[in-house]
């Protein structure tokens, strides 16, 4: 059973108002992504994927990402809307974090603008949007970023598979 939608307050969005299939929104929010004090991203250029029941996933142009810190992974997954995703591991001098980012090299036509752009798991990194630390989407599958600007409930935790 799907839980009840939380009514958004002023300046908030409900993930239950996001569309299915998802849509892409441009974002000019100031975003940083780091791990152990090493910055991977510091940008005001991102695209948000907004999909019913999920917090936004942010996608970044590789020109705004420290690609020298990422190595391709053998992992793959499939999205019914975007197509096949490939993954990247983070390689720091004393640490490797597997599957921190994913990309759609050849997404379906409605998502062509994110081709080759990277999205990152807040579960594995320190992500900040407009000065606010991001809470990670519960679970390990969805990579949504939760801030005070979005309300749920959010898909991803135990019991939410069939929402």
C-alpha cells in the first residue's frame, strides 16, 4: 500500500507531484560533491530528473566533474525510461568507493540531454545543494537527493518496491 502524500509547505515540492514518465528540469542551484575533503563537483549547472515518488536525481556535464578521479565500472543497470546505465568508481589515493556514479551513454530520445552526464549517489558521497547537506535516498537502488525543498514519502526503503 502506498503511503499518504505529505503536503508541501511554501517553497517545497512533493515528489508525488512529479510526473511519470519523468521529466528533466534545468537547475542553477550551487552544488558540490566531495569525499574526504576532495571535491569532485562545484557547479551551478545541473539537470534534475523528476519522477513520481523519488527525490530528484541530479545529472552533471562531465566538464564539471573531476573525471580524473573516476574509473569505469563493469556494473550495468536498465531504466524503463532512460535505457542502459553504466557506472563509475571513485579512486582516491587511499580509498576506492565502488559505483558512486552512473551515466546513460545513449539514453532514449526524451532524455537525450543527459547523454554522458553523470549522477552521483548521496549514500556514498558528501553532496550539498545551495549550502544544505543532502540526505541520501533510503536503500541502494535510487540515487535521489533529499533536501528540505522536497517532501515524500520517498520510494527506496523497505516496503516501497511496488509503490
